[in-house]
């Protein structure tokens, strides 16, 4: 789970934050921090393969998305590599939400595409291709594939299409039965 601490509930005392890993008993087993790759971790989604996984994390303090490659066995859980795969998203303080930035992450393993819906970027959804692969030009946001008022984050749209959306939950859209409206998958032909 990502967290962005603040001493008094305002942006003026906001801290860098961390990703905290919780086990099936609700106990914290690891805390990951990094001033560049985990700068205000706000949302995440996981491409889980059992003994290893890619964890995609949105960072609201620098407007980027990081891919963590993690391994797990019966004894250890560790980050093997960190890569910024997208950046340039709008991020700013907000009195109601504390901070606005990239959020609403959804990963489509079938196309190796990460979707994000930055709240301040005109209600757009961006597709970041080849999310599992090395990125040499991470100073891009991906391709804008949708712009309009949306009901919920991209992962709700993946569920509505019955596409695998990874092992993820969403704090923004509490009811997973509420579909996102008017979203087109990058896999469908546009009419």
C-alpha cells in the first residue's frame, strides 16, 4: 500500500512516503522508500507471477509512474530493480484531496499496457505501452486514449470488458460493479 504522510493534514507538511507491504495477517513485512522512484506513492497495481511480480506505482509528488521488479520466496521479499516508465503528469496540492497526480492505475497483461488517469489532466486516460519492458524515454506520459468525464478509474473499464485487470483494488471506486462509461480498450478497432 502506498502512503503519503502529512503532519497536519495539509500539503505544507507533506512527506515523501513509502510503499508498505502487508501480509495475509495484516502485518507489515516490508517498507520500501526511494526519493526518486517512490516520491509520494499514491496508487499501485501488480502484475503477479507468484515468485516475482511487477509493481506499478504512481507518484503524486513528482508526477511519474515507477515499475518495481520484486521477488518473493518463503524467506524474503525484495525490490530487484526500479524504473520510471512514465512521467510528466500534472501534480499539485489540493485542499480537498491533499494532492492530485497520477492515479487510477490498471495493467492489461495481454497487451503489456499500463493505463493511468491523472485527475488534473482533463479527465484523460493514458496508455503506456510495453510497461514490463525497459524504458529509455520515460519523459512521456503515454498515448492519450480517452478524454471525457469518466465514472471511475481505468481498472473499472477493464473489469467491465472482462479483461484481466491484475490483482488490484481501488479506493476511488468503492463499488466494483459500477462500470466506467464510454471507455474504449486500445485493443478494439476504433470506429
